[in-house]
């Protein structure tokens, strides 16, 4: 069992930055790939970025490539999402999720989810 807790969301102006964190419980977090997803009002949850178990491999959605950076610290059981050059269309609830395999872009393939953190970007 893994519990995930996101933090770091908030209100920021367009062009600003936020750093989200995902803290995981459990001693085997390094055995899980992690994905960040987001869900805007009235829209389906969508993949943002994924990172492999070791952190050596990442994959970004085209919409955030070059602006967002994911990293992980397995010694601290945390994953961070640095979000720069934020746009109003980035406004959503952001979720981290993990799975015991390579990361995936599909929401249904993840085993554990956090409760989400709200990110609001004003224009």
C-alpha cells in the first residue's frame, strides 16, 4: 500500500512558477513509476508527465514540454514537479499517481493516487 500526498498548489499569475511535491509513504517507493495528471473543470483527467522508478527516464505531454520539469528523490520518497511559464490553460487540479511498472500515460493503469492539489493561473 502506498499513500500519496500532493502539495504546493496555489494561485499564480500567467508567466509565474509553482513547484508541486508528491510525498509517498512506504519503503518501496523506488519500485514505483510516478505520473502527474491534471483535471480541469468539465474535462477529463489528462497525463502531464511521467518518471521512471530510478528517475532516469521521463516523458512529457507536448502541452508542458519545455516548461515543466519532473524529478524524484527516492531517499526522501518524494517527486517534484517544477512548473514554469505557467499559462491560464494550466489551471487544474494536479494529481500524482504511481504504479509498479514503467510509467504510463493512461490514468486507469495507475495503482495509487493522491488527493490532488489545485493550481490556478490567472491571466
